[in-house]
């Protein structure tokens, strides 16, 4: 039985606690650490957690806890991952696992020092449609991916940015805007299937929201194998949709457009090649569940499987790096107005911080 502690009892922690409850034969929620005492009590009562830690360090010192889920605001992730690794815990951290490439490398150093296990939540990777596409690419049926597109058009209100203590919408608390907090799911889903990005052209801007970060971005990327991709993300949309699309040598693939479930079935595949069509049909039959499982539950189960085998994963730092590199490149190209070459070097200001230490003026109110 694996003892689990959760740090942060806000919105997404509920999904972690419910997943642990569904895995009661393998895992048990031992403690919650939360700085807001009333929220901690409500959470503990709702999920039957025996121990409330006012300070996360008390939770990390508890020998009954082997695995820690980090569910706090973005800016805390890297330092909490390092602390948890140093305390000997296996770590599953909400996305984005780090707020910059520099922060990601601090976690990588701690991982090397401690030999610990650390994985980023990327729940979209458990959607059946994404998994079918992954199999088609990994098994070679799709051929080379020539072009990919990521569109994330979500609606966020002024209340969303004001609530939760105001960490959202700031470089300090959120470490970026919708690119790093909302678009990252679809960016990870697409770029986990592509060659490494090597050049980024982008514009980032703020049209609607009264925040420091961008609310809208558009980018075009060149990939190391000659392929290309575009990424469009906004939190200023009136309607909501998400979509990832691919043109490959032997097929074309499109996700559905459900804003929060684009990785799930249905996906739409087309090919001129009869053999590829047969492969698509076979994979679709195999990977299309009657009902999609809750993706946090699927990833936490997968994490427990990795932990029990002593393996790092399911989304180790090397894989989590890709989306952060794309996002850092988009910010660099957007802020500087120049193409950004990837990978960024450690002395690059955009490696250290997503805004490269700059202020985003934004076009709000301008004509
Ligand atoms: N995977 C997903 O689909 C998904 C969805 C929503 C949010 N998230 C991610 O989850 C994280 C949390 O988002 P949220 O919407 O739950 O935020 P939230 O503000 O609702 O919850 C964060 C909680 O952390 C607590 N907290 C802050 N500092 C703390 C500390 N030092 N020790 C203990 N508790 C502390 C806050 O009091 C709050 O209760 C974010 O990084 C976000 O990007 C992921």
C-alpha cells in the first residue's frame, strides 16, 4: 500500500484525491498540506484524510508517505519538487512542472542527486484518440509528421484571474499566461509526436484581460526534421474549443474540438493508402474505449505502476521539457520580434524566465 500526500487543496487536488480513492487497493491518502486552514479541513473531511499538515515540510517528513502530488500554483512547483525529492519521496507534479527551463534543470539536478522519481501530470496523454495517434506515429504507420497545428481557444473571466489569491495572470505566480497554464496540454500532446523544434516565429499579446501576462499568442515553428507546426492559444475567446491536427506522409489526423477533452475520441483519420486505412481501423478498434477513463486516474495509476517497477515516469523530465522549450521559444520570439533558435542556452534570459525579465505592454485599448 503506497502512502500518498497531497500539497495544495484547491481545484485540481480534488481530481488527485478522487483518483487515489479509486485506487484504494494500492494507495492511501495519508495527509494534506495546505496553507489555508479552512480549505484544508474541508478537503480532509471530504476525502477522509487523517492528517492535516499546516506546513508541507511536516508532510514531507512523514515516513508513511512514499509519493507526493504537488497541486499548488505554478510558481511553487520546481522548489516543491526539489524539496520532495530531497525528502526521498516520489513526485507527481501538476503541469507546468516548472515555470522556466532553468527551474526544470533545478529539478533535473535534484533528480540526479537523489536518484528519485519525478513525473509531470499531462492528463491529455491518456485520451484514447491521442493514444491511437501516438501508436500510428510510433509504429511508423503514419510516416513522418510533416505539419501539425495546435489551437486552444478558451474563455477565462476577470473573476478567474482575480480569484485563488491572484496568482494567475502574473509572471511571478503563474510564470506565464494561457500558453503555460492552458495551452500546454495540447502543446505537449502535439509536440510529443513531433521532431524537436528548432526555430520559432511568434507574436504574443494581451487584448482583453487586465493582467501582466499575454492572453493571446500565435506561433509558427520549424522542426529539426524539416517539418513545421503552428500553435495558437488564447484565453480571450467567447466560445471554447481545442484541436490538434496532423498532416503526415501517409495519413491526416484531427482531434475532436471539445475544449477539455480533445485528446479523447472521436479523432478523425484519413488516408489515400488502403494498407494504412486497415492499420487505422485496427488501432481504432483496439484503442477506442466504450467510455474514456478519468485521465487523472489513468495517469496516477500509471505512475504507481512505474513506482512499483522502480522506473521513472510516465512523463519524466526529459519529456516534460519539450513543451516548456516550445513555450519559452514562443515567448522569446514574441517578446523580441525576432525568430528564436531552439534549444535556448542557459545564459538566455528566456531560459531563466518565460518573459525574459521584460514587461508585456499589450494592445489593450489601442487601435
Ligand atoms: N491537469 C489539469 O488539468 C489541471 C487543471 C487545473 C489546474 N492544474 C494545475 O494545478 C495547479 C493548481 O491549480 P488550481 O486551479 O488547483 O489552483 P488553486 O489556486 O485552486 O489551488 C492551489 C492551492 O494550493 C494552496 N497553496 C498555495 N501555496 C501553498 C503552500 N506553500 N503549501 C500548501 N498549499 C499551498 C492554495 O492555498 C490553494 O488551495 C496549477 O499549477 C495548475 O496549472 C492542472
